[in-house]
C-alpha cells in the first residue's frame, strides 16, 4: 500500500474551496512562524501568504518513524502548525502527534485537516485511516491536545461538462466530508 502522495495544486477540483475554507477557519490570528508538516507545498505556502504570514518552515523525515522540523523552526518560538491532509496517511498518528509536542509552546495552535468518506471502500488508496468526529476527538485528546474548534463541510463533486453531470448520481455515493480542527496542548 503506497501511503504517500504529492500535494495537490489549487487547480485540483475542490482544492479552491478547501483553500478558501481553510483561510477563513484560521482567520487573522497573527501567529508566526508557521511549521507546515511535510515538504514544501503550494497549499501551505498559499494559505500562509493569504493570511499575511511569512513562508512556513517544513519537516523532513518519515512521519511514521522519525521526523524533524527544520533547524530554523527549532530556534524560533513557533506558535502555529499546519497539519493539512497528513494524519489520514499515517500508520501511527498518535505517535506523530505526541512527537509534535516537542516543537510546541503552551500557546501554540495546531490546525489539522482531513477528509472522511462514509464508506471505507471509497477511501483513497493512499489513506491508512480516516476519522469521523468521535475517533478524531479520541485521537487528539488521547495524544494530549484540546480541541478548540471544529468545522466540517461536504466536498461537492466537480461537474464541469456533460460527462461529470451524467456521472453525478454515482459521485454522490462517495461524497467526502472535509474536517478542520484547531488544537492546542492540554
């Protein structure tokens, strides 16, 4: 099972909505620097830019085994973490979330997003787990985080052209729900 996938560009269907909802969810809280979990990516860079933040710092290494933040992040008083579309790809997200704590301060905020499909047969082949509200709450609280806010919305299917319209009834079967969480240390 290949659990790794390149970050999607904002041109990908549904990505523009995800971008707008993410920026609105985080709002203007003036928290920087930012640690964006994973390698440099267009989505995290554009969210940071839209919020008026400096470009994010990134992580390197295998998030399932051992990873590190860039040295420039470690030397700063980091206060914001972007963890967009990461935890569903991890074999042990609890371990990852506990390791993340060594990079956080008491006032740090962690923003997590992930999709959920109702039926596991519609999961992406790159997802190891998907979480509903109950399992996400258990994961975050068990790893030592407090949920400050949670928002979710349906990701609408892309219907540009006649073929997607004809496939619309089938696409409604595998609608996904996008989740956004704001977390802080307990």
